[in-house]
C-alpha cells in the first residue's frame, strides 16, 4: 500500500484551505487530493472531513458513488489479462500467475511502486490473438511467459 | 490587449476577417496558405500531433513560415479519416496523414502547387479522388450552424473566434435589446433542448426569468454520457467560445451572474480548451464585471464531473455541483424555481447554447426558417455502426433518416442490408428499415418508439441481433442506475436478467409479456429520465423485431448469428478442401480432419469465436 507522505499531507491541507470557504467544495477537493495521492484512503477522507467540517459518512458516500474516485491505489499502467475461454485454454492463467509472481501483486491489486495495476477480464473479443493481454490502450497477441516481461519492460 | 469595449471588439473582428477570408476561400492574400490540422480527441488518438509538428518543422526548414501557417483546429468530425488537414484557400482535404507524408505535401502542394493525389479523399464507390472538402458528399449534404467553425478557427485563439462573429450576439444581447426580447427571439426561433428531451428553450428561460430571487444560475450540461456520442465534446474542442457566449446571453435573459459548465472528467481536452477560452474571455472583459462596458456582470467556472452517467439528469447534476451524491430528486419544484442551492436555475446542453449566439445575431425568424413545423434548426448526430462514413453530421431538422444513412453516411459496407437505425442511445429505440422515410423531427421520431435523444445514431445491419442490442443498453442503464428509486433499481435488473436469459437460449414465451409489463412499470414510475427512458430500447425492439425475440425463444435460434448459445458453426463439406488452416487457428482445438479431407467442428468444444471463419478462404464455414 502506498504511504501518504508528509509532502502529500501538506498538499492535502493546502487543497482543503483553498476550497474551505466555497460551497460545494467537496468533489473538487476529492479530485485534487486523488491526483496528489493516487487514491483516497480512509485517513485522507478523515482529514478532509475535519478540514471541511463535513461528516465522514457523507464523504465516504460521495467517494463510493462516483466511478472516478478510488479507495485503492491505481498503477500508472493497467494490465488486463483476458481469461475468456480461448485465452484460458491457450494459457491466460499461467500468464496471469507469472505477472503475480514477478511483481508480487494480486489480481485486482497494484504494485507497491504504483507501476502496474493487474486485472483479469472476460473475453475481449480477440480470440484470434489468444492468449491476449491489454496494457493501457495497447492489445498484445499470443503473449507467453517468454515474452510477457519484455512487453511490460516498455511500461515504466 | 486588456479589457475591451464594443468598438474594440469590432476592430478585432475586422482585423481577423482577412485571415478568415483566406480560410473561406474568398481572398487569397499573396499566396498565403493556412493548413488547418484536425486536433480533436479523435485526431489526437490517431496521432495527429506528430503530423502537426512535422509539418511545422518542414515549413520552417523550407523557409515558408511567412506564407504558410499551420493551425490546429478541433475538427474531428469525419473521425474515420483522422488525422486530417484542410489546406486553404483552396479547401483541399488530406486524410489519413502520417509524419512521412509531410515532405510530399510541402514540396508538391505548397511549393509546386500540385495536389498530392494519394492523400486525397477517395469516393468509396468509384475510388476517384475528391480534392475539395466541400465537394465530398459527406460534407456537402450537411448544414453547419453549431459546427460552423469546425475547420475555420484555432479554438485556443479568441481572436479567431471573434473574427467569426463570436461575442457579437452577446454584445447585442447586453446592449441593444432587453431580456424579454432575448427570450422572445429564442422562443420565435423554436429551438428545443438538444440534450434529448426537446423542451423549448425559450419557455425554460421564461420560467427562470419570472422566478423571484436575487441570485440565479446558468448551467451548461457537458456531461455527455451516451455510449458513442461525442457531439458536445466536439463543439467544446472546436468552438468553446460559442458555448461561453450562449451562457452570457442566457445570463442576461434570466438576470443571473454566475454560471457553471459541468463537464465530464473523461473529456480532458475539452476541459483544457474551455479553461483557455475562459481565461482569454476574462482578459478581454467578456466575462467578469461590466462586460464590454455594458454594466452587466457574469462569470463562470468549469466543474469537473466525477464519473456518473445519472449526473446528466438536471436535478442530479445540480446536486452533484453542491458536492453530494448525484441522485435525482422529484420535480416540482422545477429548477427554474428551485435549482442549484435552491436558487432559480436554468440548465442547457452544450449544443443548445452553441446555437444561441447565432439566433440572437440573426434573429429567431432566421433559425425558425430551417427545419420542420415543430422542430427547428439543425441537429448534430454522431453517426456510427455499420455505415461507410462515420463521424459527426449536422443536418437540418426534417431530413429523412435514409438521406443521413445513404447520402451522408455513404450506405452500408459490403452491400449488406440495413436492419435498423438506433437513435437516442440507451434512452432511445430502434427504427426499422421500413420506416427509413421518418424525418429528424422530435414528434416523428417519438412516433416510431425511439426518441431524438442527444444525437447518438448507430446503424445496424443484418449481422446485428436486436435482442442482443436491447440487452446491451439495458446492461448500461442497470449499471448506471443510481439506486434511489425502486422501479429503476430493481426493474432494470429484472429486465436485464430476462433479456440475458433469452439471449442464452433459456427464454420462455411468457417472458416477452413480463418484459413489457416491467417496461411499462419502470417507465411510468421511475423518478427521473434515466429510469423513465431505460425501457425504450426493449419496447421498440419488441415492437419492430418481435420475430427475432420469437426466434430466440421458440426456435432457440439467433437469426443474426450473434448470440453464442444459439448458434452452431458447421463446415460445408462441399466447399471445404481440407486445407487445415481453420484447424491451426482454432484456439480451442475444436476442429479435426485429415489433410485434403473436409474438416469437422466439435460443437461441444467450439466457443464460437469466429477465428476459423475469418481464416477460411473458401467460405466453407457457416453459422446456423
């Protein structure tokens, strides 16, 4: 889990101060704090709650309502491993496991250095490219234990 | 230049008109050329920026920078051709550009004056090049009012916009005519809300103008959320000042002094250009205190949405700006009486507001002369799906759908048969091919069971399954339902379950009646527009494509060959020479057979992914 550093706390306090007097400040404050920390853990929500004098329950309600907000950190690059039938039988699962082992990350999780978030997805309609992997907006065909790390090397 | 008055606005306009005339092909000045590189989100995604930079570099290198200007516009209307560039004054349109093409354009076109034929748009029928943009049927059959500045201005340069009349309508509204007259002109124009519901804009403004209150708000809805729709995004990226000006006029009409543009976070380029436009307008004193010396104050902010489809609904949008969960509330009180922070508020969509300056400048009568009896002006559609030319199209109201599909869209690829036009996105419906004479008119389209909506228009051919389409939109609405009211939260979920069951081959004949009953209930009893319109795709497909529902349920067959549980792949023994290609590509090893002997597919193993069909050169694999 990514730690909130002292510098981040200072920035968060600055954001709260700047918006404090405005009505309807909560969502812009959350957007800015998320861009500082990468996510909105409870401790950050509690700080905002105190700073803006808004109940924590209201803040949690807003964070969980909008899809833009996340309470888990997201990586700079999103890896999606297709586990549709075609990809599954062609080795999608071992590919997924090799990424898990290499980077010490669970499916649905993010690496400690925020480089990657890893997800498995249902069929992405690229059966002819099975097993397929999508990194950000790029789709890769016939990925294997042999070439997967080389591909990911291109995403820093 | 700092704050300007009306005379100075006119000076900037006349200074800029020479520049614009080059782009209008009117007055070539000493061989000056303007290269307008498309730079909307779709262009950036097709790597238009390296093309722009390469052409700038090459022009510099060849010492042509004095007479050749490279300008990035927000044009991504004909999105399938991106990256594109228009060379003015001749109006030549180059498509599918890469940085490698830049040398040829500079040396052949700019220096030798010869067209680079391989980069011109080609007629899809006879493959003949059509050099001038306005000769391409896709453009020549359109009427541009909302998108009038698409290829003509730099959206990040306010002087370009002013040269194209920006803020002239605002100047007239603030200094020459009264608030009542503004509202009257908007009423006369007959413009109706372009966000989807089609409520008369002038009437909405009238309610808010009459509402008591010292503080009022003008809001712009730029939370365009329908899948596939990008009309508003293009307007914001290509001509942001038109929207700002529309809001100033609206503010004068209802006597508001503060506005917000609620723009979805997924539109970073639109937000960037809006922010630049607002800064430039403020510097000129076109926003802020005492606009153009008229004594009228108005300022606005961009409010970034946080990813909730339901926030496109007016009450939800206002609640979201207040910093809460964006869940709709019952009406009345209507926003014109009690809106944002319980103050009288008007909310208009981007496209509506972008039309307002033209209406004020040219008069309501001018606008009302375009269109049908009850639907005036033009409408922008995002044309997509099984159509040759896809992208944004702006047409006068009253144009038959078949003209949009065939004259502008260029027809259906691969000579397939058109099955339906899906219009209005997840709130809309499917208009079948036998009703293609239906014209773009709010009432005419509602008569078919669809709605005009915000402008999504998806063309479907014989390979699209209408039950699957209904399921797709229901899944969207179900996921986006905010959960506040039971009919929408539960009703969309149950309808999705039924539709999934039918597409998986488990449907029973009573399911259709149940679907219809649920649909009526969700429609009648949901709190907001999301729930009230969510059943439309289901009801309209049941109405026009009952045979497809019956085929799925009774015959356990998907006529379009889409629903995987209901189709089987079979190899035609007479056509299959046993080449082995399909066997090699099958990802699940479902195909067997000796070489040079017709192969067979094991339906138990087959996952119906279609890879074998794509690989077969003999058309030997059929879907039944």
